[in-house]
C-alpha cells in the first residue's frame, strides 16, 4: 500500500485584522486627552479638599457631583466641540460622506470619543474617590445612581458639544462654549425653586437624607434625551428628523417630573436609618447619628473632662445629642456638628470640639431686651470665665479671655466641693438675666 503524501497548504501573506471605525475614532483625536484632563481635573479638585470629604458618603458624593457638573461638564462641552469641528477644519467632510454607512451611524461613530472619553474620566475619578472614602466611613452608602447620572450627564454634554462643533466649526467656538457652559451650569446651581435640580451641579449638604428612588433614572433620561434628540436632529435625513421628537419628549417628560419636586428639599427626604442615634454608656450620655458612629469614641473622650464635672449636678445635661432631631427630650443638649472638626472619621481637635460643646451648653436663647442692665457686662465676663474654666479656648481660636481672668482665677482657687456648688448655682440661673448670674 502506497502512502499518499499530502502537500502542505501554501500560506499566503497574513492579512492584518482591520480595526473597526469606532475603535479607530476612540484612539485618535482629542478624545483620550479629554478623558485624561477630566479625570485629572476632578481628582486634583477632590485632593485639594481632602480629607474633609472622606468621613461621610454624603460629603464624597456631593463634592463629586459638583466637580462633575461644574468642571467636567464644561471641559466635555469644549473638547466635544473641538472634536466635532475637526473634519470641516481639515476638509475631510466629503471623505466621511463617501463611507458606505448611514449619516446617523457615521455621526454616532464620530461622536463616540466626545461622549465616552470624558464620561470615562469622570467614572475613573468617582471610583478612586469612593475607594478612598470606604475605609473611613461609618454608615450609609454612596448614591451610585446619582454617580451614574453624573457620568451620563458629562457624556451628554460632550455629545452636545460635538454637534455644536459640527454646526459651527469656528476655532473659537470650543473655548467660548466651555466658558458659556461653565457660567450657565454655575448659575443653575443658584437658581430658586425646583429648576435648580435640572442642572448637573446642584448641591445638597444634608447628611441624613436620601434621594427619592426615581430621581437618578429620571435625571439620566433628562440629559441623555436632550443629547440624543440633538444627534438625531442633526444626523437624520430631513424626512426622518421628526424621529428626534421621541427622545426630546422623553427629556421634556423627565424635566416635568423634576420641576414638580418641592421647592426647598428637592429630591431629598429624611432617612431614619442614617439619623438613628447611637449612644455610649457614659453619664451624661453622648449620642451621635449612625452616619458618625465611628466618631463616638473620640467625641466621648473629648467630652469626658466636662462630663466628670457635670455628673450628678441638677440642671446638667442628661444626653449630648448630635443630629437633625437635636435636643428632642428634656435634659438633651445639642452638640456641634462633628463634621466640622473630623478628618477621616477621627476628631483631630478634641480641645476645640470641647470648647464648642461648652459654648453650646450655655448658649441660652434670649428674647429681645434680655441681657441688658447694669450687670450685663459683668454677666458676660462670668459666662466667658465659666466656659474658660470648663474648657479653655485653644490659643489659635476664639476670643481673648484675659478680661475674664479674675473670675477664672477665683474658680480655680476654690475647692472641688465649692466648685461643684458654684456650678450647680450657675446651671440653675437664667443666663438671659444678668442680675441672676452668680458671681464666683
């Protein structure tokens, strides 16, 4: 039997795999640089304000939202506008028209770098900042639906800028559009009424609230609907341009829902889980909200010297309370916001926080006309002396206590029993009536 040898197949020249038009567009032009500029701008802005935002998800999300709207948005507009006018400036418009694809498909491929790269830059910055917050946060969660809405809003602004650049291919259109976009977005943040929530940079600074469930998706429909309507109106043939009314109607409907929000609180509602009080077992108790639960040991330690003097005295606080409810029960005394002195979920100035707590303890709400009379100046010095005795003002903060030094010296010279007796009389007195304030 004869073996039949099969000759090897002749291999021709290797054909290079053709790159898709979308991949080519994403790799060339201004797109990658725009994405890098957006990411760097947001990250540098966040870094400049760190570590103040790393203790609460609300702080991180809010600052990222403002940075995306006020900084990344105008950058995306300007970069998209420059990218959109590129073909007319280079005289390659006829070359694009010769490609055997529909005008809308050609436009979508061309606009992809203007929309996707800035959105990717915002997304990268968001991920980095959320990961930087995660080790220090106590309670709650990041509002990922709002983060996603910010990413889509920046993509929509990049697409709108691209269409503008195609329609007005003047070289100064891009920088002017970026400036106008920044001014317009900044003005929208200060608008009165629910119209401010249409802008992608509206600010909210309440730490115990959550957005209504539908606000994120509706915001996405509002911004992407406008961008898609502009793309279809520009890219479709005249006979098909009425199809652009469909995404425009979606955008208008979404805007209508947003405009029906309450004037003051907008889409934000109180979240009982975030405002839930978490207390220590001291006397008086120290109670913080679940958002700041990680700060409870530091705050308790800062207030410990004051609590040691107040324990058992009539009129002393029963609980120190921080949060939206404030002093809701008899014996409650409101605490200053821990976020003012906290860095990365740690109280960095216990002395300053203790001084502020004493100030809040003795801050009586007086009526007009109270605090006057022949003993008003003396009462003011006594108030200052008691506060300084309980919690001395740091050298780099607060008023100069030298005028109250004689009263401070008298208090410090007393025996512990005499000090407690005076403090009990002081707590029982009406601080708004100068003649009732006891003299040390």
